[in-house]
C-alpha cells in the first residue's frame, strides 16, 4: 500500500493471492462407488455398468476448477483380467470398462476384479496424487446362441409288446454347448419320419399313439431331431429303432418246424438254438419230455427189414426157429395169396381182413412141440368185434374140434391155450393164460414173445415182462391118433372142415422155436430200433440235469431254465442203418413247469415238429460171370455134376453227385460242375434165388445140389423144389459168392437134353434192393461110342475124337481147359447132319446103280468116286492112328474130294472126323507147341466095293 495505490485495491489483490495459495493443496482422495455390476455380450467389448463409472474429488469444486481436482485415470487390479478401464473426461471423472479380447461365455461367463480411480495431484513426478478406494466390479458375459443341439447317443433302441400302449418306450437326450440357460436348454423334440404311430414329448420320451401289431410290422425306424430354447435345430437327426415283439407267451422258442436228416451223416442236433421262455415268471422246477414218434415207420420204428428168421440169427438165436409167415418164394408158397402192407419199405407185413387164413404145410413145424418152446410175433391190432380172433391155432385135422394149443385175442385180452397130453393122473392142469393189455388194441405195432414152460408162461411185450392176471385149468386131452392142422389167422375146425375165429389186423415175424426159451438179450435185440434220440451232456450241465433216455423218448428234469436250455441243445437224432427208411418222424416236446409262486404259473404248450429222413443213395447190385458154356454129357451124369456159377462175381455200387472243378479254355478261373461218381460199397445180402427157365426140374433124373456143410458154416439156409433153389440168411456178398460157386446141376439121363437155362437173382432187406437177372445157359455135348457093323442099310459108324486141347467156339465160353473132350454142341449137330447126308447119298447111289447101270457108268466117268457102287454088306470104316496131320492134307482122298468139289460142283461131305481136323487146323500152331494129339484120319477100305 505505500506506493501510492489506493489501499482497498491492494488488499483485495493480496487477499486473492493468499486464497489461491491456500487451495492448491491436494487434501482429498477421489471417490468411486463401492460395487459395480456390468453386462457384456460375448463377441462384444462394451460393458454396461450399473452404476456408471464416475470418480469425484473434493479438491476440485466446480467453481474452483483446477489441475489438482481432476481425475487422471482408473486402475484395474487382478490377474489376467480381460478388461480395461478407460477415462472419458478428466474434469467429470467419467469412464468406461471395455474388453481387451474376445470373450467366450462357454469358457467363463462371469468376471470379478477391483478398480481404483486416481487424481492428478501435483508434486515431483506426480507424487502428490491421490487414489480412491478399491471398488469391486462384477461383469457377466451374455451368451450368443452359436451352438446346435447334439444327441448323446448315435442311435436309440426300444422294445414293445404288441397290443399295448406305452408312455415311455425309449428316451432320447440331446445337449447344447451354449453357456446360457436359454440357449443351452433343449426346449423340444420332434419326430421327423412321417406317418408313424409314435409321438415324443419335450423331455424326449417316445410313446406309441396306437396299439402295435407284430405281424403287421415287427420293427419301426424313426428319425428324431431336437431344438434349443433359441429355436436352433440339432445339427444331425438321430435314428430310433423300436422292435415290436409278439405278446409274450410261455413256450419253446428258437426251433424249426422241419428238420432234415441225410443218411450216413451220423448224429444230427435237433434243437441247437432252442430255449424256454417263461415271460419273467420265476420257476422252481421244469420237466421236459421229448418224444420221437416213429411208429408209422415199419413195425414201430426203423429196423432192419431182413426176414424175421435172419433177424433171429443176427440176434444170436440158435437153430430150431421156424418162420410161419415167410416171404413168398418157390420153397415157401403158403403166404403167396396174402395181402401185404407195401408201405413200409419192404418190411414183410401181412394184412388179414377177417376172412383170410392160411394152413401151414406138413413138415414145417413138428405136430407135437417139445417143451419148453417159444412163440414170437409182431402184431398190430385195433379194437374190433368182441369175438375171439385167432392168431395161431393147432387143432384136430379131422373128426374133432379139439384145440391143442392156440394164441388168440379176445376183448383186448391176449390168451394162450395149451392142452396137456394125457398123463397117468387125470387132474386139471394150467391150460389158459390171460393178459389184459392196452397194447393189444391200440392200433400200434408191438413185439410179443411167449416163453412157454408149463406151468410157467412168460410174456414179453416190447421187451417188458407182464404177468397173467388169470390162469385157468383144464383136464389133459384124451389119447387120439388124429393128425393136427396148424393154421394162422383162424382156427381149423376138423369136425366141420372149415375155418373159424378169424383174425383182423396185421401180423409179421410169426416164429416158433421148440426145445428152448428165448433169452432176454435176444428179445431186446429183436425189439431194438436202429434209430432214436441221443444225449451227450457236458459235465457242467450234466451235474444239474436228470434224464431218462430211451430209443424214442427222453425226459429232462431241472430246477432252472439255463441248464435245461443247455441240455436241450445237446439232444440229437441217430440212425445206424446203412440204408434208413425215408419218411417223416414226428417230434413232440411236452413240458411241465412249477413256479415259486403258487398263485400264478406259466403254461408251456407242446412243441411239435417233424424230422424228414431223406432218401438214401440206393445201391445197385450187379451179378456177372460166365453166362454161356458147354459141358459133356458125362459131366452132367457124374457124381459132382456141373457147376452153374463157377466165376460168379457180386458187386454193389452207388452213384453220388460230386462237384468237380473244370478249367475253361482261355481262362485261369476254374468252374465248378456237378459230376456223377460211382463207387463200390460193401453190404449184406439176405436172399439169392436160382430158378429154372422153361420146364421145371424132373426129380426123377435131374436136380440142383450144394454142399450143405459149407452152407451151414455161413449160417445160411437152403430150400429147394422143382422150380429151383433159394438161399436165405444175412451174410456178406463174398459169403454168398462162395456158396453160389458150389451149386451144381446134375442130370443122369441126358440123351434128349441139349441145353438147360437158369436164372439167378439176389436181394437185400427183403427185396428192398434187387440185383439184375443173371441168366446162365449150359449146353450138353453128346459123343457117340463105336458100334458093331450095322445090318442091312445101316449107317456108317463114327468114333468120338480123342482128347485134345479145349478151344473157344462162337457162342460158347469154355471154363475148364482140362476138359479136353469138350466139343461144342453146334459142331455135334453138324457132324450128325453130315453123316446123315452121307448115308443118304450112299443109298441113292446104290439105287441108281441098280436101276440104271448105263447111266451109272457115264456118271462113273465124270464123277467116279461120288457114284461108285457101294457094297454095303461088307462096308467097313477103319482108323489109321499113325497117320499125321500133314499126311491128311497130302492124302489121295483129300485130292479126290477137292476134284470132286471142282468137277461135280456137289456139296462137300464132311464127317465128324474131318470137322474135328478142320477145327484143329485153326488153332494148329498152338496145339503143336503144346504137343497135343492130332485127330485121326478115317481110312476107307474100298477093296470090296464094285463099280
């Protein structure tokens, strides 16, 4: 103020300066809110904060704005915070938070960090600045619907039972990778496949809209998609398979209605995939019975169809068995008129219609059977009339009607009657034995054996013994000389000479064996089938399965389905016959189930199927050998006779189809073609029959014979008649060959016999397979012996040639080369004709000489030797044994005969000796090397001839 200025003005200036000096001091810190909340959208950087980011400072009132009151910035604290705070205005302290990089909600949807504001306080290097407190910032990253729904499974499967509606068949499930609730949630599902009886709800459960039918459609395929809450569809649809099962019915599953069995392939598994369905019902006990119903095959099942007598031999029965119903043959013709059941593949079965019966010829069975004895038979009988039906009866042949023994059916009872022979004590004895059996009238085949040893009569039916329920007594028969008549299918009433009590049904294999009872092992062998069920269980299954096997029935017992199913899958069918009977075998499975709960239990229906046994490859039986040869009459008349089949060969072959690889021309790839391959097989024969062609054998001077000792060694039987010879019994083809080689034909009056023809046929399995008809023709060679000089007009005599090597002639096969005297029958006929012609010419010559001497002289000049005057009273024929074969060719007689052929042109006159010489010339070289004797040349003695 001392410088002359007014005092107030100076004071105000100083005051202003002092005041300014006092407010430049940075006393206060900036101020911000304690907490901030922000929202940012992924893929964006701007954060919307609540409240806005503004910093305040008390050191900077608006009216005193200055540098010290400004906000210079914000600082974020935290690791890897993807945000930054940006100051927009220093004076107002306004700022924003921004993202430094692209945000991903799926990685982190929330961020939390702290922030501070600082002012612009002065000082060396801004050391005088102030910082606010640390505020917490929470930022949420908002989601963008960038992902589509994806199903958790590649496909889904469901199963329903037909006839039911389900709310939850199968659940599909999709997920979304978005982070927000809105976009990560699946809001709906949709079935894309049109026109299907299914629907799906928002939770993914599929249900059927109508009841389904297994027979109409057993599986549905659906395509399903999903949507998130942002209406975004799944990137790929998913496949859903829904199986429609039939209504669960307890029973056997996994089996075939038809099975095929190829003969010769061993055993066949019947149920390899079978299992029992119990529909979830817990069971405590299961019993399954498997029945092979083969009673329509043959006599109850597939057995060898050899004759019953052969079957007895195969089963070990000794001698003494007589067959009362044999196959018709030349030696057993009493069954020839009976009806046979031809539907059982050559099984010899006889049908009786209630009006037929047969008488057994005398000598077949002894009239008085020696006890003990056995009667065995096969019978099929149904419920018929209540009259008595006789199977076998031995009754008086004439005068009386007494029944000595009989076997008959009456009211489904099997009755055996045996009246004892007279004894010293006239007391009643057991005479009638009654058995009440269901088998008698069930129209099925059954095998019956009665072992009779009075007072005991033991009955076996199908190998099982049965005791009689009733035995009645009767007095023995009175002594009588009346012969008895044995009949089958009726009883002979001798008093009225007619049959009565006829049988109606089927019979086969009716046999009587005297002197011995049949053993149980033989009975079992006779009844045993060649086919049946077989079960071979592993140890782990066998411990828990109880079974009762037989040929045609098998019973399994188990406490659970697992082991029972395993056992069922090991059941097999086996047929041991080389040539099984083709046809159908029914299979039936009956099952009983017991459940843990007594209130409810499952019922398992029977499973029925059939097994088809295919036609076996049939064998072709071929007979071959020498079928045309000649023998001298002396051999036919000898004790040995002539062997009919010396070189017989029996061969059996079958023809199979095989696949053969054939390389086509120009290519390296072979092609498969079917080719027929024939191969020889070995099997048995059971019959060979030799029959005479044309006339029957004349028992007075011819017969067929064989060494019976060797035949019995092969367990074969021989029967013969005037029609031929029959060999029966089961044996190998080689054995039959040996026996047939021994059959000889004898004829002790061969003067009028020139040839005999025979036919051989062999067969197997009661003529199921029959060979070709092998025919043999045997010619008889007749030779003449030297005779005395004939009387007037006698024929020139000739001598049979000496022995020489045998030779083959057209139409004949000579078997034995050592039979040197053999000359073919054709040559013999030629010799006889030539000699007759020579005699005729001599007679004509004599007649012409006596009637026309002058003509004879002229003829003598032209043809001297052929028309010479024979003095037949002194005609002789001599043989020069010393003349050789070469001398015969150079002899004068041969030259004269040659001239005679040229000049006179007459037919050559060949004697039997010349014929022999001519034949010797054809094979002369070989015979000369062997040193064979040549045929002698006849020399005529013409010293007594007049010209």
